[in-house]
C-alpha cells in the first residue's frame, strides 16, 4: 500500500468544495481513516434517469477507481428508489417522476457500462430500493426528525425558487433524506458526488452521526460541461457523450466542444497528468500548438480509454476524412428501400434515430439531410430509385439504395 501522504494526495486531487474550511476538515478526516490501515467503504450513487451512462457520470467513477487501486472497497449504488423522485440539487424545477417499471428498464446494463471504469472484482453493486422501499411512514417520521425545514430551504436552488415564489414540492425534500439513509445502510466511510450534491452528502454525514455511526467523509468533484461548453452534460439537453458510443461518434463529439471547454475535459476525463495539461495550455497560449491539434489529442485519449488505441486511431482517420476533406465515410452502412417511405419511419428503421418521436425532433431541428439537402418536413417521403445519402448531424450516414 502506498504511503499515507501519497494516498491522501491522490484521493484529494481534483476535489472541490467551494469552501476551504470544509476541504481541510475532510482531508484531515480522510487521513485519519486511511491511517487505520483497513479497506475503506466508498460509494457513489447513480440514478437511472436514462439507460445510458455518459462521460459526466465517469467523473466520480474515476475517483472511485482511484480508491480501488489503493485497495479500498467500492460500492456502485444504483438509485432504483431515489430515481422515482430525481435529485433536485441542480434543478430550478421539479423533475418528472418515474415509475418503478421505467426505472427497472433503464437499469439494465448499468453496471456493465460502469465496468468500463471500475474493477468488477472490487466493486459491490447495490440497489437502494432494497432498503428504501420497505420503510414505513413511522420510519420516515423518525428519520426526518433529525432535519429542519430551514436547513432544506437554505439550499441554493430551493432558496432561489422560494424567493421567486416558485413551488417546492414536499417530495423533493425527501431526496436528501433518502440519500442520507443510503449512507447509513451501507455504513460508508466515504461518499463521492458532484459539487452540487454537497448538501445531500453532508445530510448523510449528519444522519449517520445521529444514528450512532461515525460520519462519512464527503468528497465532491467539479461538474463536466456538455458538448455545448456551458450547461452540465445531460441526455435531456442533447449535449452528452455516452460511454457506449462508437469510437467515431465519441471522437467527433469531443471535437465539437468549444475551445474554452477543453480544460474541463482534460482535467476530468483524460489520462494526462496536471503537469502535462499545464504544458498543453502553455503551448496553446504561445501559439506553438494549435487548439485543433490539442483537441485531437484530447479526443484520441478519451476514445482510447473507452475503446482502445487502434479504435482511437481509426476514429481520428475517419474524422479527418469526413470533416477535413469533406469525404463520406468508407464504412457507411447501406439500407435497401423497396417502396416509398416516410422520412420519420425511415430514420427510425435505419437506426439514425432511437425512436420516431426523436426522428421528428431531429427533422424539426434541421439536423437531417438527404443528399446534402436539409429535410424540411416530417411529411417528406423518400422514393426508391438512384442511390441517396441520408445524414443526421455531421457524423452519421446511411446509404439508401433501391431493393
């Protein structure tokens, strides 16, 4: 096992609380617990709001992996019950509520995606519906008696909504309580989360102490921005990169981020050390390195992490061919068309849209082209005849031929 100072430095790297005093307390307590020389129980929860994990989810997972590499026990918690409410931490309105059936469907393959980052042999997968669903109303009263309404209303997003007179639904207050009870049930030493989740993590610390447990250490990490370069990465915003996306798609999406977002991606997603990142920034500043070349370095590194070096090289060649030379990809899939077909049905059938509703949105947003011409209406019909190229966005193509 690595020396205590080295372990602490590794585990505190990149941690951000926005409060120096909290950071000092957490670092001191982490050192104390590491000094005990035993594997710590470390967890992070992930609510299945969609069926796909994004690169944003991997930010806390990479910290979990660091704990694993230092010999600690990691718990990958799937929020099968908390997902029924949805975390309100970074929202200015209530999330749409899900059903148990919707959540169950989305959890399929969740752990397998996580194992692109985590070591499956050192990962314990748990589902919080196992202990949250059986709680009685009396249990809820007992647990909630440890918190005040004022504590919840002091949260930034709730305070803003309260000041504007916007509704704060009672069920939203239960989310932090449920997450706190996760920490109690799992008897965790450390919980990982995003900076916007600090209140929830500290609630777990408070509830553990109230119920006679040693309070957990809270480590929060910065938020990864989406491909738009401004808002948090999320599928509902369409600014995400999925961990299971093909190499060419992943590479192209990284290349689409604004230059100002590169540092965020280098820091949170790449395999580069801080000194290497600083050198890249210095070279861009003195114009000895073009931002496009730096971004290609970033894209190649990220694709190699989730696929391999060969896939990254192929993705880069594909990008250069399609985007720099304006050529169509050599490996474009082909679809045989036997009869006239509506554009929405065709997009869904060939896999350029996951559903017909998404296909309609893509057309409405101007993201669909047929032979280079923008498709203007969802009523458009594609006729069999001469070969045509159906394109969605800048990276996905299907060759349409007559059957």
